[in-house]
C-alpha cells in the first residue's frame, strides 16, 4: 500500500509508547492522525505536541474494551475525515497477575482479554466494513508480542495468552480479506526485538473499577525502572529498542504489504524453530525449560 499525504491513520493506545511513535511517524509522512487512548491527560498532551509540529490531529478518549466507545470512535472519525486508510489496533495492558496460573485473580484475565483481545476485535468490526465500503487501499495493523505471539513467557502468562490470540485473529482477518479480494491488507506487529520503554508496566494506573482485583496483591507493582535496576544488579544487561524503530518497521511493512512485522532477532528465530520442532516431533516444549526450572 502506498502511504501518502492526506490519508487518515487511526491509532489506539496512542498517547504514549509505540502508539505515539506510530502516530508521529504517520504525521511526518503527511497523514492525518487520529489518536485514541483511555488516558485523557496524556492524550491531550500528545495531541498538542503533534499539532505544534504541524500535524492534522483528531483525538478522542476511548476505552477499547467497550464496543460502544470504539463504534462511536469510528462514527466520529468518518464524520470528521470521511475515510480511514490505516488502522492500528495497538492499545494493550499487562494484567498484573501474580503467582501460578491457578492462583490468578479472574479479573486479571477478564481485564487483559477485554483490552488486548476484545479491543482488537472491536476495532476490526468498527472500521474494516467501512474501509472495505470506501473502496480505497487500506491496511490494519494489530499489535501482538513475542511473549505469546511466538512463545509464552510463563511468568506473564495472561498477557501471553492474549497476544497469542491477536496473532490468530490477524491471521484469520488476513484470510477473510483475501477471500473478499479486498484492497485492505492486514499485518501483525511484534514490537522489538528488545525491551521497550512503554507504559505497559504501569497499566494498573488505568484499570477500571469493574475489573478491580478481588483480593489485594501480595507484592507491590514493579516499575520498568525497578525491574531494569534489578536485572543490572544481577549482572544481566538489558537492551532496549527505541519505539521510533518500531514505528519505522510498521510504515515499511505497510508499504511492502508484509503480514509478519517481526524484526530480525536470533532469539526470536531460536524460539520459533524450537517451538515448531517441538510440534512437528510431537515432543515436550523444551523451549520452556528455563522457566520450568526456576
């Protein structure tokens, strides 16, 4: 798909991190950008900064877990611009679950699925029919993760399960679009290949009351800075991928029509090979052994 000035890009989870980096990159290429996020203060700040840089920006507070709010976003965007060419279903949360899976608070699962899985589906259902009806070239990018999208990190199993679901949903979306001979494409994004400085670690700040924990955490939430400090103290150097590189990968992938927006990484490739080999050989998942032994 050719990206050109005047087209419209909608990005959820756009007030910070990967979402904001994508919005900035689209705006730099002359696209009109729609920012959707649940955090009003951060959203207003992000929109103001983009406007100062000369971007055509439309911002709206949206909780993607609520279907009615995503449908209202689509109505608003089409009423404002009359078209959407790029849709990035990027909003996501970490569940904050503790302990073994059988010890998890059910609301950790409900909240993570509501945002990370239902939020993506709501975006697809609200925008894709309109994009198809418009008849113009378009593209949908759904944000997954190496955690779950490639192989699960068992210590973050709730998040991993939701991101595995996003991969399968996007594969299915791709097949449905091809069956319709649509001019709209689909991609699944794996941000990385290293850690990212995003607000995912502080997702609990926006946790709705309806998904509140039924029992208090046994340990305090740990910030990214605290986790990084602990890793450094243990002698493990942490590498980070700038969010701007992720945004570049997205734009390049849309232009090339690539489904897998998966940056090159020896670690990811080893996981993919190990998991595939385990399935083909009907063998136990040895790629999880380092976590099983912990």
